[in-house]
């Protein structure tokens, strides 16, 4: 072996532990999931056939996609407003704003889901207030349905939408906005023709991030859906833990991973993915 | 681009305070039609704040901005119709060169056909027609600067405001673009207001220079007038280099006096009417290039003996630091090709200058 070759092998030895860790804890389990999905209960693509034949499977996928899209759109709209306000705020106020965005992230997702249940249930704060004010006669069905899931998920996702958009807005040179006004553009036109297009990479990044997170979301939909509205993650857990249908569960898990990879692949052609995960700037 | 004459701009007692800090202090200035005026000053002198007040980005605390005698102080920037070239150009990175130049026309609701014709004319004016489809980041600094100029001129603005337009460029390119900017000013015949801290740029391009310090207008005038007749020590020091001679006024007469500094008596012919009272302290500014090194037997109206402290060769000339007994250290710059002596450290020399070379200046108010 040449001297250069030995040095090369030495370097490779250094990353070996990380490589082994990755194989044992990530790649092997995923490979196993893939294997189970084509071997249980019998060898073949029978589980995948259900994607086209079973209306129950199709309904779960449809529900998941619908909830994820609505969540993504709402989180982007709310997040854009917040990120815009933070960008325009004075430096001192910016710190407080960012703290307010981050604090929910530090609170357990379980706590937040139950907090929403308390607020939204039949005798919850929202229904009681509305009933007391005479606005409604019957409690509104605010939880244990799609509405409840979306409320909880949007609440969880907004910080993830704000951060990439904020990063992208902060990169916009304020002189460009001044220049646009100096050249005769009204405030509305400055926003539409300069600010919005320049913040678009952040919007796309935030959208991808929120959508991917939403696809595999488990706790919030499980608690706020009350078992009546099933999303993919909860459905998988139901198949494997309660119905012991490993083949079907792992098939859906494989589809979930595939969906995430496809989403990333599509958007990596549009935006620089490193920006989404914070390595940009 | 029509050759319509530029507009006149007036500043009346313009003042801008930020809390206790006074950024601009009671500045009044008249800028005539088609003039090229430069606001010159060190950083923090208030020059950019004045430009931003003219553009409408900064609301003055007191005073007014007038366009052709009409008060425009309350107008927002987008209603003023002023072209502006920002520091760093502020080209829109997501638009091509042509889209950048078309931007001011688009927000004015001009039809596409008219827009295209105007954009082409503006890009021709700055010789960038072949780059219309490129993005700003694909252009060099000098080309970006010309795009910014085309964008600022395409909508026939009443004024063109330039905020340190050349500061991002290297020295050689800066000299080239100074020429270009001056030629452009002559071609479009508009009023240009330029802000810079670069005195060479100000001297070479402007019809008139307004010198600012600590938010105040110190002196305004043609470049030559400011250079030859600085009013204060700051102006003499900031615009070019200067020696300062301090002494007592003796034998005052209309247009001149003798300055007594230690054992030396220097003849001063300032050519100004009022005679200074004898015995007062006076400060003179003497430009280094007006000091000559006297050859054996040569005489001058003022002669001082000294010793060379240090010297450097600049190609075209020598820069000398000379110690004198009565006037302290003097700086002199002389053409290298006709220097009567070869400079050397500690060499005794005789310096000479004419009576009208030094001009009295005021000390600046603190």
C-alpha cells in the first residue's frame, strides 16, 4: 500500500464509528421495514396492491394529504405575517418576537395538544364563552375531528414556518426597498415587486419543511383527532400495535419515507435545500 | 432622454435631530438648474442625511426642501420623481438589467412598447445595451454602477441624487467613471447632487462643492475657489493638504500684512479688502505645492531656512517634511524633474514662496 493510500485509510477509520452507528440504527431498521412490507403475510407486493384496491387505505392517504396541505398553507400565511413583522421591528423588539416564536417549541407537544383539547372540547373555554355570550346555542364540534387536528398542527408548525422565512427576509438588503420607493413605487408595490419575490426562497423552504413534518405527525393528530380522523402515522401504529398487521403497517411506513424523499427531490431542484436545514447563509 | 433643463433645488435652514444628536444643523443651500453639486464631508458630517432629506427618506426636524421654489418637504419619496443612485447601487437581484431599468416606468404604469423604447435608450446612454438580459450579479462593479445610473435616469427625473456612487470601485475604475459621470451630466443636462467623502472625486466632477462638518455647511463654492480660498482650517485641511502657519499680524494694510512668527516675518497678500487689526493672532494656510526649494542665489518674497526631516519619491514629485525653527514642520511637494537639490535627510535647505501663496483662514468653531 502506498503512503498516500495508508493516509487515506486512516482518515476513513476516523469516520467508521459514525458510519456503523448510521448502519445499525438507521439503515438496518429501514431495510427491515422494507423487507417486512414485501414478506408479511406472504412474499410479494400484495401489501402495495392495497394502495389501489383498499378504500380504507386510500381514505387515510387522502385525509393525510388534505390535512398536511391545509396545515402548510395556514402555517405559511401566519408565519409570513409574523416573519414580516419581525423583520420590520426594531432590534430590541425583534428579540422579544423571536422569543415568543420559540417558547412554544420548548413546551412538550403532548402538553400543547392537551391544552388545545381543554380549550376546544364541548365544555371548553371557547364553547363556554361563546355559549355564555349567546353567540351559539349548541357547543361547536371543535375537537376530535379534522378541524381540531388542523388547529393543533398549525400551532405546532408556525415556528418552523417562521424561522426559514425570517432568515430569508433578513437577507433582503433594506436599501433595495428604499431604492424601489425612490424610483416611484408605492409601499404596496415595493412589497409586491421587490420584497415578496426576494422572500420567496424562504417561503418555499418553509413550505417543504412544514409539509414534511406534517406528513409523519403522530401525537397531535392522535390526541386532537380522538381516533375518529386517522392520519398516516396513527394508522401505521394502529396496524402494527393493535391489529398486528405488520405487512400493511410497514408498507405505509415505506410509502411515507418515499413521499418525503420525493418531496425533497422535487424541491431540491427549485431551492437550495441547505438553506432549509440551516446551513445556508 | 429629453434634454429638458434640470430643476433648481433649495434647502432652507434644514435641521435634523436624533434625540440630542444634531445630524444636520441649519443648512441652507441653493442648487441651480443643471448644476452638478457635491456635498463633501467626512463620515458623520451629515452629508448623507441631507441627501436622504432631499430624497424624502428622512423627515427634517426643521427647515424645508424646495423644488423650483415649491415646498416639497411633506412629499413621500415615491412622489418626488427624483432619480437616485444608492451606495452599493441597490439593483434588484431578481430582475435582469432591462427589468431593473424598466422598474420605475412599470410602477408609473407606462405601456410595454413605450417602456421598451425608453429602456433601450437608457441602456444605450450608458453603453450597456448588450447586457440587457443579464442579472446584476453577472456584471462587474462598474457595469452595475452604470445600470444604476440608467435606472435612475430612465424616467426623466427632476434631479439625480448620487450617494457615494463610486466608493465601491477600485481606484483606476473610479477615475474612469468620474469622467463618464461628468460627460453624462453634460449630455443629459440635469441637476446632479452627489455625496462623497472623496475630495479628489469632488474636485474633478463638480460645478460646485458644499463642504460639511459636524452637520454644518462650512463653505460652498466652485472647486478652484474652495481650494485657493479656504475659509477655515477644516476646509483647507480636508480639501487637499495644507501647512498651517500661526503668528501675529504686523503692519496691516488693505489686502495684506506681515505675519510675525518667532524671528521670521512673512509677507502676506490675501487681496481681501478689510485690514486686520495689528497684534491679532492669524492663521495661514499654505499649500505644500506652493513651497519651492530655492537654488543657490535664488530669492523669493518669503524665505525660510530648514532641514529635511524625511522625504519620499512619488514619481512625479518629491514629498518633503522640513523642520524650520519658527514655523515648525512644513510639508512641501515639488516636481521631481526640476528639483534643484537631491533630497537627503538632514540636508539644510532654503524654502521660498510668494506673498500671495498663503491665505488667512479661521479656526473652526469647536
